[in-house]
C-alpha cells in the first residue's frame, strides 16, 4: 500500500501545480498559425514584386536597341507533282461490287451500305 499512497501524493501534487509555460491553449495555437500564414503570404507577395521589378530593370539590357532587318521571303516552293486522277472511288463504300480494274486499289467515299 505504500506505493499507492506515494502515487496519490505525487498525482495530487501534480494536479495542484499550474501548467508549464510552454503549453498553450487552442486559441493561442490558432492565433500563431494565422500569424505565420500571414507572414508567408506577405513574403510571397514581396518576393513576386522583387522578381517583377528585377525583370523589368534587366529587360532593357537584354533587348535589342535597333530594329532587326526584315527577312527575305525566298523562292516559292515547288508544287506537288502527284495528282489524284489515278485514284478510283466507289459509291456507297462497296469496293468489291464496283471494282473497275482488277488489282488496282480502290478508295471508298461515304459510309458503308445498310445491312440487308
């Protein structure tokens, strides 16, 4: 029973003490986190202002001062030599029944005929 009496005395002494200074309430925690968030936002805005100012200050140093000379357009491109005259087409997308030349590929136009 000695251990129980000692433990009761220790716990009652601990209960009577005030909380340590390091502990805080929920309101203090919320206030500190909002202050920290405000500092981060302020730092982000200030950083973007500094970066924008730096870019605007250094831009004239890297931009050309005189206008560049226009580029000549060059010779025209040759027209394609192939034509589509040799391509056979079939109506209604039925290549087998409308084939005109054996062995020549046929290109279909339109949709397949309805199933009957």
